[in-house]
C-alpha cells in the first residue's frame, strides 16, 4: 500500500471504505419466436454468481489506514475520530453494515464482477483541527460506479448529503473468501475523490489534499446467514 502524497510541503487527509462495478445488457431481434429463443439462450448462457445476497443484515466494512496517511494527519495536526457506531481499532476504521445487497461473480466472467449497494447508516468518521470539525457519515458503497457516497457536516451543521467522497480501485481486489457464515472481499484501495479533495482543502486551509490520495485498503465482511 503506497501512499500518494506530494513530497514537498504538507500531505493529506480523509478516510475510509471499498470495491468495483458492473452491468450487463442483452438485445434480441426478430420475430416473437426468435425473441423467445434468444431469451432462453441468454438465460442458459448467463454466468452464475459465486455469491448473491439480496439483503445485507450485518457485519462490517473495515479500512486499514495507509501509514503515509496516518503520518500526514499527524503532520497537519488533524485528529481523526469516529461518529456513531463506527470504531477506530488497531489502525483500522470499522463501519457496521446496516443494509444493501451484493452480487459477486467469478473474476473474468463479467467485468467488473462485484455489484450492489453496501450501506453504513448511523456511523462515520471525523477530522478535527482547532475549532473545526468535519464529519463524513452514512457511507454508501456503490460498486456499480466504484464510489463511496456520504453526508458531510461542518461543526455539527449539514453541508451536503450523498456527496461523492471516496473513489474505489478494485484492481487489487482478492477473490471472494467464505466461511463460518460470512463472505469477505478484501484488497480494494480507497482513495480521496476529486470532489472531496478541494472541499477538505478549503475547510482546513491547505492545498495538501489531492484527488487519488490513498486512504487505505478495504475489507468487507458480510453475513451469508439470513436474519443475522
């Protein structure tokens, strides 16, 4: 995990989450009979997912923070914190999953091979310096566009909802692992988005936050047991 900081003056900020994107389209032409046959052929040849969870009911998204990112927070005298049910343990931010869905295909079957929505209502992270505190909450991982959205507040007052906060780079994503009633996706890079970077620069009066700044590596663990 190499950080993407400029080597001259100050470095950067931000934090957390995860995954990739996908969409399939099928076109059928000809008579109604031809359409029916094409549809049947499509269904027969369509790849089957290795995991499909229609309703996520538990577990969490963990982002192990890049050491360069942690060092930058110290140099900028920024204090990271958690909001709501989030935790910061052993160098990782942990956000409980509260809803959504996910479908995972075998790599190479479709591209990208992870789709869905992974929601984290009631939790988030904060960055504080002096009398300024920014909170990024209610994170929603959208693999369909490789983005993480969330709500932003400044000193307790809402600034924007469903803002594009983090970009996901799934090229380092490891194959799905399963066991003990869970499925785990690990390895996606979490980076500062081109929307969040200038916002954080403005709030904290710096030019150190750059789009693409590496925050950390995501690990998403979901329950595969209904009702858990």
